[in-house]
C-alpha cells in the first residue's frame, strides 16, 4: 500500500513540476492530437518516435552550438500522458 501511495504522490509531484516549468518559461502545448493518437499504446509510440527525432535534430546541430531549451522534452512528457 505504501508503494502505491508513494508512486501516486511522485506522479503528482512530477506533474506539478512539469506545469511549473511550462508556466515559468511561458510554454504552451501544441494542439491536441486526434483521439486515436492519444490512446495509451499509440501515444507511447508517438513519444518514442518524437524523442528519436529530437535527439537526431540536436545531434545534427550540436556542432553549431545549438542549446536545448527543454521545450521538446516538455511536450514529449505531455504526449506520453495523453495531453496533446
């Protein structure tokens, strides 16, 4: 019972930190995907695909000194949880 309560509290804390990060930086989520793309299995595949694309993008431009803003990871977090 303690593990389940702790996990739930951790997820709540993660969401609060995520929300605070977005508010602090003035980030907004892109428009919501159509409902089939927000289904559990599909949204995790989308998040993995987008993570791969982001990593390739930053790897390609790293030599130019491109600095991560954190926005991409912020959006991927939302995709994983079905928010967009």
